[in-house]
């Protein structure tokens, strides 16, 4: 594929460096690494020039870091597609030209294919690093995300008994971000000595010198959070290799401050922020190519390739999960249970049944100082070594769980709704982009939080995750459905959000008084539950409002109206055709403890509109920020209590 690698993808003279086996780097090895890096720098410049956009400056300053890591880490073209390998996470994802150039010159893909198709619509080689590129384990771009992903990988490695290493390459400009501090503290607390962070310390960011944009004592903040802090010339392979070996021997996580030069290798780019996000062109491009030992005629060749077939890249893929889901618990009318408690019991049951069983996927639970409230304390008591306390650090916890879910474990993070989705929405969006398999359990959603008041009433979670393309959301009706949905969720190969309230709920019953979701019930995502039959109108409910819908139907029946009661626990996956068929043109009232314009009602209206069906409809739900008081009182003041549902149906009849 290129002149530097042998048939196995490793330069013969550099093979002793793999897995840091050599005691030190020889002059010959240093010279060869320099030649590879020079070629990679050329490719980074070429790809930004062909695309007429990109970030060459940081790519060039980081290149020697990428080169030494690819020479030394257990990450190869052959093993990058399996779970067990060392991981190199690039936190400053805009240095993708550097990452792609380095990977190409280590045999992960064809260098001309990369250089020609960088930032081309439909190409795998996007402007910021993505998992579609072999050798990239986590897509970043939003600065401050990479270290948290590294923590997730390291925790998964530890739980699975792997001795893999995690390297996180970062920019100096992103160091003030709060999520980095959260990740540093978790890594130190969990004694994740397998992590080494390397900071491209070139003192320049897009607006100028880091000291003027946002002064930060980088060395001090890492030391204060319990990391070993090392320093190295970021362009000296011998010094970098020695620092990496020293970091690997540390009982604590370590960071290496790699002193580098912005735009290293191209004279007019060195030491200036001008080429942070600008590609060279014209005579300056020719000058850069000449200084890097390239041939200017290659530009035309690459432009021609760019007009050809699109490179597809690789499929990120999903983890195969092997679990014994166990026998579901069946709660009866006499049980006093809330949905969060049913979740906690089911999770702990599955986790304990599979703990230590050969071939089963480990379950790891992440908490943000709310274990007793979100019912992770049950899990903690049964499998304490699979419980990770993240403290009040929600942004990091979301990313940690997402990354861990791609690395061999089932990762469950439970938190209050306003923290798990409203506060950490960007992190959950990146979990979606990275095709993670995170299990986020939101407790205390809706006005059901009651007394906690407006700041804690998460009334927009379904609408927020509707904006994503891969998240599945489940809002169960009662403890029995929660139990089944939890067991289903743990083995589901996608991001899943389970949303539950706080209040104790009555078990949903059939007309004969037995549990509706009984021992025969199997949870199916997107299914519509037909709880009561009736031909005059329909009440379509979500979550705990199903119980109110049944009460409303019973009151209406006493007045002579036969009303159908439907329940959708997963509106984002609902079968629109089946929904329209079940509604049958009859008037419908939707009711949900959620924003009335972005949840079940809005989704129902969209399906009806797409089907060209018009019918009488009222959407009951949250129409303003709530108040502080008992759950039932707050819901009544909002206008979707049982009496409000009855009135709404009567108005349509």
C-alpha cells in the first residue's frame, strides 16, 4: 500500500516497538518514523488542499504523536475491527487530516483514496474523525469529548479482563472545558492506569495564543486531579517513546504534555494560527508540497480520483450481546410499586443471573450520586464491582457509558430526566452519531416529579430524542411493563432510553382484574397496547397516563359512551399504519405527561397527516412550565387529570 510497510503492515525495523517491547528507540527507527511522518504530513496538506477546507495546522503539529502511537500501540489494520485492541481516541477531531494521513501510511487504507476524497459528500473521510474510518474508535469534533470516551473504553477493558491500553490525543485549546475535568476525576478515582492522555501543546488555537484566549495552567489542573504529569518534546520520537513507557508503568493515569510547533514541517504554517482552519492554495500549496518532498503533479491526479467512485469506509457495527434475561416479575393489584423500582429490580436480577457466566456480556451501571433515587442501589448491592460512581458529572457519564457500550459491555446509566437528557443532550447526540448502544434510564420525568418543581420536571425528553435518528425511547405504563422493557432493553443493539416517573403506580389491569402485562406478555418495541375496546372514541395514552385513561373510559362508560383505550410505550417506533387503523376515523384524545406539542400527540397527528386521514383530535399534555406540589395536583392544574380527559372526549362526541 505504501513504501514504508512490509506485507504485514509493519515496517521491519519498527516491529520491535509494537506493544512498547523495545527499551528505547534507535537512531534508525527515529529516522524511519520521521520519514513516515513527513509523508503523512504531505497527505494531510494534500487532502485539505483538494477539499479546499480543513485544519492543517494542528494536524501537522500532532503528526509525530500519531506516528509514535501507531508504531507502538496494539492497533493494526488487522485488529482494528475487533473488540480487543489498544485504542487511540482523537479528542480534537478537527485534526482528522493528521489522523487519516497517519492511518493511511500505516496501511489502514489507501493514501490516495483518503487524500482525494477528504470532505467529499458521501465519503467516509469526513471533516472530523468518524468510526467509518478503520482505526477510529470514537467520532469526535465537539471538543472536550475524547477523554470521557477514553474513560469508557478503559472501564470496559477492566470489566472484560483485557490488558488493552487507551491513548487520548487532545488539543491544548480544549483543556478549559468542564467535561475534561469530569473525566480526569473519574479516571483518577477508578485508578484507570491504562489511560494515557497526550496533549498537542502548541500554544495556538483558532483565535490566537491559548494564553490570551483562556489562560489555563494545564500542568497544574491535571496534577490536581490525581494524574501523573509528564512532559516531552512532541517531535522527538525517542523522548515521546520514553514518556509513553513511563506512563505505562505508572499506577495512575498519566498525561504527557507534548510540546509541539503549530504547522510543523511547512515553513509558512509554523507558529501561526492562520492555518488552524484554512487550506493552502496556489504558490503556497506548491511550496508546502516541495518542503514535504512531494510532487505537485499529484494534485491533478487526486482531483481526478475525487470525481470517481466514493469510498464507503467501514460499518461501525453493533456489539453482539449475550444475556439470560431471566423470568419476568409479575406485580399484582396489591403491590405498591413505582416504575423506577421495577426497573431497578429487573436490572439487578438480570445482572446477577449473568454475573461471572462464561460467554455472557457484562453489565455495568453508571451512577451520578443518585443511586437510591434511581434504584441503582439494588444493582450495587448484588454486583458491586460492576457499579461505577461518577459523582455529579452528567456530561462525562453520558459519554463514558456510550463509549463503554461499544467496547464489550452493556452500559446502563440512570439519572433524573433533566440531567440525563436535557443537560447532556449533546453527549447523547454524539452517542447516536457513534452508533453506541447506551442504555439511559431517565427517572423523575414529566410533572410526576411534582414537589421538585419546574427545574426538575423533564417534559421534553421524547421530543429531544425524536431529533436523533437512532435512539429508541420506551415510556412504560406500569411496573409490569417496565420489568419487561428493562429485560428487552439490555440486549437491544442500539441506544435505548427508558423513561419513568417517580410515583407509585397501580398495576394496569384487564377487565377481569388480572394484570394486563402478565407472565405471557412479551415487550415489542413500537407495539400499541389495546387496553380497552370501544367504538365511540379513542383515548391514546403514553406511560403512566394509561391508568388515568382507563379511569376516564370507565367514567365515560357510566355515561353511556364506549371508549377504546390505547397505550403507546414507544411513540418513536410506532407503526403508523396500525395506529391509523386502530383509530378507525373515530375522535381521539391523546394524553401524556410530556410537552403536548412534541410528544405522542404530535407524532399521532403527523402519522394521520401522512396517511391523509382527518379526524377530530385533542392533545392533552404539558403546555407550560409546571409548578411545585403533589404530582396529582400539578397534573390537574395543567389540565390533563382524569376529569380533563373525560371532558375532552365529551367535547369531541
